[in-house]
C-alpha cells in the first residue's frame, strides 16, 4: 500500500490520519444538533394599550394551539 507514519511506536497508515483529520474538523465545524434553542419571541410596536393587550392575547391563544399539534 502507501506510506505509513510512525507515531508513538506504531505504524499508522496515511489514510487513517486523513480520516482522523477530517473527522476532527467536522466535529468542530458542525453545530450541535441537540443543543436546546431559545424560544422565538415576537416583538411588536403598538400604538395603544388596547392594541397591545389584543396582540398578547392573540399570541397566547395561538401559541397554546401550536403546542397541541
């Protein structure tokens, strides 16, 4: 086969080093898919307190409906 490197007294084929390098790079570069994400927050600008109350009630109602599905 090809050449091998002597690392810590053992012969390690070059393709093992390449696979190890690519795997280490992938572990560092790819984000963690199991990390908990923060819930989305809706920001809105209301012109009155009534409008703000309506929007908050609407979001609360539809957030509970989404949780059921």
